[in-house]
C-alpha cells in the first residue's frame, strides 16, 4: 500500500449572501432564533441559472491548480452530492467533460452531508492500492434548490457551495491515516425528499403536498449527530493510533454550532483546535468539510504535518470520519 493523501484543495462559494434578516422577511423566524439555535448568520445562494456542476468545476479547477496536477492526470473522479444537476446522468460525467478529464471512471456518490468523507475514503483506497493514480474528489451541493422556502424549520439551515481535493501519493506517514464510515438506515425518514424517486414518482399530487422538498425531523438528527460525531471521531482516532490530544485541528461538518460544540466538549477538544465557519455559510452539505479545510489552509491554521480529523454526518443516516496528516511530506511527496 502506498501512502496517499490530499495533494491540493480548492473551494468556491456564490457571492450572493442571504442573511437571517433577509429570512425574517420570508418566513416566520428571527435572527435571534436562528443564531441561538444554530449559530448561522448568513448563507450563500447560487444564481438561478447555475447548477451544482458549475460550482463543482470552479472548486475542482482551484484544487487542480493547488496540486499542480493537470486534468489529464486524473484517472478517477467522484462527486459527492445530493443535488446533482439531473437525476440522470451523473453530475460527475458532466464535470469530467467540462474539466477535460480523459475518459476515466466518474461517478456520483450519495451519502448526504457525509458524502465528502465517503468519497475521500473511496479515493484513498483506490489510489493507495495502486488501482488508480490520481483522484479528484468533489463535494458540491446547492441545497437552495431542494429546500422549501416556506418551511422555516429547514430553509434557514442550508446554503450552497463546493469544495474539491486532489488525492494522490504522498511521502510515508503523510496523507490519510485512517477512515471510518457508517450508515444506519433506520433513520432514513428523518432526512428525506419523499417524492421524485421510484418510491413516489414526482407528480401533481407530490407537487401540491410539497413532497419534492427536503423534510427533516430536526431534533432526531440533532441527537444522532452529537452522539455520532464523538463516536466516529474516537473510532477513526483509534484506527489511526491517535488520541483526541494528538489532533491539531478538528474539522467537523458545519451544520449547527451547538452540535459542533457538544461533540468537541465530549472529546475534550478546545475552541482553538476547531474549525467553525457555519456562521457564514450555513450547512452546505457535502461541500461543508472541504470548504472548512480550504479556509483553514488560507487562514494559515492548517499547515503541513498537522494531524487532523474531519468528521461528518447526514442523510441515510450516515457518518464518516477521516484522520489525516496534512500535506505531501518531505520533498513534496512521491511523484
Ligand atoms: O447535515 C445534517 C442536516 N441536519 C442537521 O444538522 C439538523 C440537526 N438539527 C438541528 O440543528 C436542530 O434540531 C434545529 C436547528 C433544526 C432545530 O433546533 P431545536 O432546538 O431542535 O428546535 P425544535 O425543532 O425542537 O423546535 C423548537 C421550536 C418549535 O416550536 P414549538 O413547536 O416549540 O412551538 C419550532 O416550530 O422552534 C420552532 N422553529 C422555529 N422558530 C423560529 C423551528 N424553526 C424555526 C425557525 N424560526 N426558523
């Protein structure tokens, strides 16, 4: 097995901000409620004419440039998304063509907000085993397209964005150290779009009932999230031979500040070791972890050699954690 990790990272978020005060004019809510219950102050919304692939491409171009890797070198492309451009074909195939990546394996991965960590795990296994050489992993979601803008219990929570990483060989002891993925389908209905699939094809009845929008039993997901963020982090650390004290930076899925703080407290990780940007972007689903990682690099908080844990949870219900030693290592890693 060859050491494999993240060679480059990029993210892209729309310019248009939707603030809590804007939402006060749209639904029966308040800045005070949203801030105290979630920590979110504003989120980004993509222009109407743009789709998830457009944002995936923007993030991917930055990640490729950061890695110094050309599209022609990519032999595996995974797009984690719950809001693909179409039901068919996959957004990955559209992104592949737009980026000029050769006719290689490209597919979408559906694990809700855990999608990026799932995709990173798949790319890590694929490259470290020698089956593939360089993978492009993208987490991209436009949640603004699937929330009901009249449902205050969901529309205040989400935002749009994309993040991407290039996965390839690193120096020994760098890159992904361990991963841990899981799913508990008994919670499938707590975060669901009821209509538009084979169970209930989209029709006039579904339209009238608003069943084509995202529905969530918020407090069920909340309880699950607090528990699983701690459990998944502890398990991935165990697999990596590390403890919470060894983590330089904890990069949790950005859904709710209360979930992040509760998990960090249980793990004994102090504020200065946690990446938080939920106040500016809301929950961007599969994009949230790569955006947080990208910002941490830009801000100089995440540096070569740092040991980090990225952990997410989402629809399924699913969870995923990855422990990494950041960077390529001495001499820029292997070719
Ligand atoms: O990536 C995974 C995606 N999902 C999540 O991460 C969601 C996890 N869950 C949560 O973050 C929280 O459960 C929420 C933020 C969604 C809700 O917070 P909560 O403390 O669990 O509130 P609640 O659902 O128990 O609702 C409390 C009250 C309700 O009113 P009543 O029934 O007590 O009168 C809601 O109707 O707050 C009301 N409410 C609102 N009020 C003002 C719900 N949404 C709003 C709103 N503004 N936007």
